C-alpha cells in the first residue's frame, strides 16, 4: 500500500508539482504555468479537462485502475476538488 507523504513544487522543467510517495517514488505532474481547479480554475475548465483526459483511453485506464502515474495525480490532486489537501486525503484512501 503506497501513500502520498508530501506534495511539493516540481523541480522538473514544465511540471507543476511532484508527489513523494511512501515507497520513495517521486511522480512529477501537472503543466507548469497552467491554472488548475485547486488554483481557482472554473468549473467549465475543470469539466473540459476531465472530458479531454478521460477521452484518452490510456489515461482513462490509468485513472480508473488507480495506477501510479502523472495522469492519476493530476486527475485526483489538481482537478478533483478545489482543496489540494482534501484531494491528497481522498487519493490516499483510494490507494489503500
């Protein structure tokens, strides 16, 4: 059972954040410079993001099967609810 232990600004060019997992894995995710739902993006922008990314068969599979990936973290941490802290808690529960 892997859990998110911290989320910090990414040091990777072009990425917004990095999730540090309990097993030591670091996953960089989110497009640097873009506004996400946790940063005040509108419900319409959120809906467009979800439709676009769930329309991609590969990303949809990663998200639905809770496979550790940038897609999973962007979907749950940046676009789920307006609260990053709440989203971390939700995803940690789902990863148990």
